[in-house]
């Protein structure tokens, strides 16, 4: 009988990007393989765990869905800390969503400078003329901003997501730099964080989130 895969480390992964690009739809695909065409915007932070098997080891990704609403951006920065990876999500149907990633990239460089970065173009099920960003533009952006990984996916059709996150898990698991970091996320996967409560208790820069 084959030996069971050995238990591997846990890596904290944050999803970043503007409102409406599909971060929460991506989160739902990773969490329970569901999709809601009319998913409402996230107004806080939620997390889940995703198991990926890499070379006989079981790697755990602790996925954090972070708010894209400007009101919560300063609040959300607290959750970049100790992140092993940052996934920058844009929509191929909205060229501005790729442009505005520049601020998210800057924030990640400030608060999680050692995090592995992956660029993810969502909604590839949309065809021209609705699609405003092609693969060449995406590759050029990824190269210009020195992303370690880049992929195109569709949360609606569940295209490319498993491969993208397997590549991310492998990159984290084999990175000498990551091996020198603490490999456990600082919050229990699946825990929900209450933004409004923390805002009330801390004034301006509390931490938290609500149900996405």
C-alpha cells in the first residue's frame, strides 16, 4: 500500500485587486468550488484553507479574500503582514483594473516585500469586443512588474484555477527564501474578521472584515 503524503507547511496567500474583478468568486471556487453569477462585493476579509499535493507532500494554502473597496484599503494592509504570497487579480473585461493594480503592487512591496507574487487575469470566458486585455498585454505587464507567476483564469467556467494555484504552491514549497520564513498563517483558516466591530473599537485603523 502506498504511503500517505506527508504533512507539509501552511502558506498565507492574500487576494488583491479592485472591486468587481472576481476576487470573491475566485475565493469561492477555492473554498468550495461554487460560483454565484450575482456575487455581491466583499466588504471585509474572509479566509479558507486549500490543500495542494506537491511531490508527495500536502501543502496547505491559507487563502485570504481582501476587500477591494477603497474604504477598507488602509484596514486591509494589516493583513499583508506575514503573507507568503500575493495574488493580484484583474478582469480582462476592464483595462482599468489592470492599471490600478499598480497601487496594490506598491502596498504589497511595502507590507509584504518578500511575498511571491502571481498575476491572475480573470473572466477569460469573455470574448472580444467585451474583452479589453489580451494575453500579450498581460504578459508584458507581468514582465514589467517582475511577477514570478502569471496566469489567465475564469471563475465562471472554473478554467485554469487549479493549475494556477498548484503552480503557486509549488513555487512556495520549493523557494529557499520562503523556507526561511515562518510557514504558518497567523489566523486560523476559515476565521471571519469583523470590520465594523474593529473600526468601532479602534477608531481608524482597526483590523477585520465581515462575511463576504
